[in-house]
């Protein structure tokens, strides 16, 4: 697979250990057959940004292939959390305290543990992500107080700004890495290690800046056909 090879090359030229970057295959807008083909090619980690769509595709996949994991990567409404928690092993797009409360509630009902990443604004015009540093700290303080026993805070996620300016993209990724360092100092007992950053157009820069997981759709599955849905 071409993308895997490019991830490896980027690991090498960034002086990072081989295998330090995971590939999350973003299958949104692509049919279940594409997911199965990717699994045949050895891909086990998938990302979907809409719960409804994921719910149509993944329960069957996950019941047939126990090693497959699904991450939710798109904005999540509170009323979709129940279904998200049923099918996903991680929610990467946690952007507010309310969502954490609901995730904990639904996980407790299902007696299931889940990982979350905090989505962070790192580019000027990006819309999604935690409203402010203070709000993020408040959520992390709640983890420190043991309010979310079924939820493991495992990383940070960001989307670089939509621009051709490579310096801006790089700055966005490096700021996520710096935030992780800051959080690891401030909250040494929280296991916030993952940096989910890099998409089809910018994952090589993201790997140079320390990404531990790239979320790649188009470069793996081709262009999305938004017209059909
Ligand atoms: C769609 C999407 C991706 C993948 O984007 P591509 O450019 O197709 O690789 C990554 N992350 C998020 C949050 C997405 O919504």
C-alpha cells in the first residue's frame, strides 16, 4: 500500500522509530466492501466521522473481525453518544465537557471502557475543538478527580487549517505537540500520549512534527462521492 510506504519513509527521514505512526483509515462515504478490502490488505484501524453512517457499516465488520477497531473522528452530538459508544473503541473528537459526561454515562450502562482524544483548535479558521484552554483544563481536572472511571484520556487530535501554506500547517501540528508536553507536565498521571494529526494532504508534515496517528481517507480509498448520500 502506497500510503504505508510513505508513512514509513516519513518515519525514517524524521528520525523516528519504524512503526511509531499508526494509520487510521478513514472510510467515511465509502461502502462496506471498501472496508473489507482494506482489512484483507492488513488494515485494522478505521475512522468514521458520522455515527449514523458508521452504525450502518461497522457492527457487522466488528462482529466478524474481532481485531478491527473503529474511532469516531467527527463532531458528535450528545444524542448520538449511545450509538457511538456501542461501536467505537475511541472517540477522537471530544470537544466539550458535556460530551464527556454523556460518554461516561453510556459507558457505565454498557459496562464498557473507552478511550478519548481531545480535539484542539490549532489553526485560525478551524471551527471544531475545545473552546478554550481553560475548558480543557477543567475537563482534565475532572479526570483527576475520578469523575470518568470508564473513560481513558489517551491523546489529542487536530485538523490543520485548510491552506497551501506549509508553514501554517506545520505550526498547527507543532502546537499540538507542545500542548501535549504541557499537559504531560501538568497532569503526569493522565495517559495523554497520542497525537492524532495528519490527513491525506499533510500527513508527511504531521509525522515530521511528531504525529502518532494519521487519519487518511482520500489517499487510501479515492475521492469521496458526496453526491450519493
Ligand atoms: C475526512 C476526515 C479525514 C480524512 O481526510 P482525507 O483528506 O480524505 O484524508 C481525517 N480527519 C477527519 C476528522 C475527517 O473528517
